[in-house]
C-alpha cells in the first residue's frame, strides 16, 4: 500500500466515486465532485450510490457522467452486493475514491477492480486500499472529502 500523491493525471481516464448514503452528505460532497471535475476535466466520473440519493446526482451532469445505483437493501443480501460490485469491473476504473468511512464501502470498491483506491485508514481498510489516509481522532471529525483532496490532489 502506498501513501503518496497520484502524480500522472494522464493515466486516469475513469474515476469511480463511492458516495455517502445520506442526502445531506451527498450535498456536502458536491464541491468535492466539482473539484475532481476541475482536476480531471476530460475524465469520466461515475458515482456509485444507493437509491434514492442517486436521484440527486442524476441532475448534476456537469460533475458526474454516470450514476450507478448500488443495491443495498436488507433484502438484496451480501452475495448480490458482491456480485454487483464484481460486475462493475467492466467499467475499468483507474481511480476509486471512497467517501463513506466503512469497511463495506472499501471492500465493495476493491471488488470493482479499481486500480487505485483511496480512503481513510480505519477499521482494517488499509488492506483494501492502495492509498490509505491516516487520520487522527481530530481529523475524523472533519469531512473525509476535504482530507482526501488535501492529501492527494491539492499538493
């Protein structure tokens, strides 16, 4: 696992962004998506999000090219979720960014086959990430989006 900035933007042609579940958190992530679009203007950005919050992003085509609804209902089951994540390999993501601070999100993003995966180094997630972000208790109170962009993209 590496902890260095991604320097060659030309290698990134498709980005997966694992979005938070709550509508308010998705709204807070919109400036980060805009910054991502500014940094990678010619890169395809795909948001992976649960229903119904995905409907919010569907109207923001300037920052997100594609919105994929992730099945995450109790009735869907873990096997169906893993199968869906494995099915996302067809998109050939170069970069995956995980906004939620959960092991589940990191594991699912790993299953997508994203070549570079960025997220918090908590709860054993560093095993699933290629670029994990160490955080202190104080930083855990900050929104993950600001930490990700500070440590990886705004250097």
